[in-house]
């Protein structure tokens, strides 16, 4: 702690002692000896209460009640459709929040803060979505005010990919200072960590890479422009392409699945790829190449040490990631990729959910005058 804060050991010891006396920190056991006196492990005290993290995307909503050290006390996942509007979805969310708190025996007064990620551009200062392509009915709606009517805790709202980046930063214990997190799901977004902090830009729209054009003659995107990478490589575009090849008879496996169920999903395309379906592999490789084309420009501009790729599409398997890597390394400058690592960030690691909890804890400490 002294090293990270650039404090003398005596100053760090005095600070820790004061925080222990105030009940902010707990001692939870001795560490292994490194040759001298065994160090004490510290964590934020459970007596502080709990934070509630929410990770919402276009089709699902996860929430978790967490201790101040981000250990999960209880969690819940629900299928949703954000196009139904904020009133319906947030009423459902409030009910789930109360259920989680009741399950853990916590009262409203024990809730420190609420952190929430949403799939669209967020003005971070106001906590409002601004012209979100995937959820137009939410434009200008104050999630913060809505939740404040039901809970006394402060509410902080951010883009879901920023929270993935914040969760990754937490998990890495700030050992990386400059990296990107790309989410390829219903939409495509990018969380940017610059000098150890999530970078949001002037108004919060930094990282909206899904609307970078990769083909001027490409299909029209829901944002109104043509050839956006999101319109060509995100999950809905891949599903449409899979249905098309099935209907044309280019994939017998997908055609059989379409006839049997009446529809296809991204998991069907992934399964077709795993059994060696040529048409499915072509679609996945093309999507990875387009994402890599977009990403190469971002890598040349930002020069990160790592790129972590997650989301429904990235979770389909190694073929997508390999195609992204090939495109990035082919199109980026040699100096930009000399030490670049491109890795998978599976949805199962709950980075966005952890990031929502970290956001709630950090911002509540900042507002109360504590250390960020």
C-alpha cells in the first residue's frame, strides 16, 4: 500500500490504523512470510454495507449485490427487450433489486450505491443516454432519478463497455495502464483505459467504434449511415446472414436447424462452425476480419498494450478471434503491434458486472471526499 500510494511506511501504517479504528478496513489474516514479519491482509469492511451492480444489454439484464471488495453476495439474470422502454424495464429491475436485498437480509440504508451499465452512449455527468441507437425510447430519460425514487443510495450510470474496462482494470489490479476492451454483441463498442483510468471523452461518447465505416457500399446501419462495422459484424447482422445462407441452401446444417426451429440465433452459427460447416466459418471469418479492420485504425491511433475482446460474437470460438488478429496485424503499423496482445474476454468473467460495482464504490467514495 505504501508503494502504490508513494507514502513512507510510517505514514501508510498511520493511515491504515486510522481506517481500522473508523471501521473502514478489516484485518482478514496474515499473508505468507517473505523473510520478515508477516504482512496483514486488509479489505474494505463488510460493515460499510453493499453495492448493487447492474449490467444491461439489449436482450438481458444481470444484477449482483456485492460487498465493498466486490465479492458477490447474490445475483440474478433476466431476459429483457430494451425496446419496451425504460418504464417497463426499470420497474422490473427495481423488483429484482428488492428481491436480492431481501435474500441477503439487507435494508435500503445498507446500500452504499448503485452502478449500472447500459448499451448506448451515456453523458456521464448527467447519467442520461443520448440518442442510443439500440434503445431509442431511452433518449434523455433519467435512470438516476427513477432509481432514486425507489432507493436512497446514489446511482451512477455508464456505458456497458466502459464498465467492462473498469472491471478488467479491477481484476488486473491496475497492472496494465493502456488497453482496450471491445464488446461484439448486439452492438459493438470499446472501453478505453488510458494511464490507468477509464477514458470517456468530453461528454462520454469515447469508444463508440461500432459506427466506424468499414464499407461505404455496405448496408444501412440503424444510426442512419452506411457500412458501419456494427451493421455488418454484430450479432444481428450475423444472424441475418446465417438465415440467408440457410435459405439459399449454402449450409445444410443451418438449413436443417432453421426448418426445425423456425429461426436461428448466434449460438446456432457457433455450433455450425464447431461441426465444420464451411458457410458458417466463412461468415465468422468475415465478421472477424471486419472488426479487425476497424480495430487496426484504433490500434494505430491509441497504441495499447492489450486488446480484450468479449461479447456474444466473440464467445463463438477461436475462429473469430483468429480472424480479428490476422486483420489487425496485417493492417496496423509494425510499431503499434510489436508488443500488442489480443485476447478473449469471455462473458463468463462478469467484467461488466464487477465494473458496475467498482463504479458504484469509487464514485460514492469520490463524492463523499474519500480516495477514488
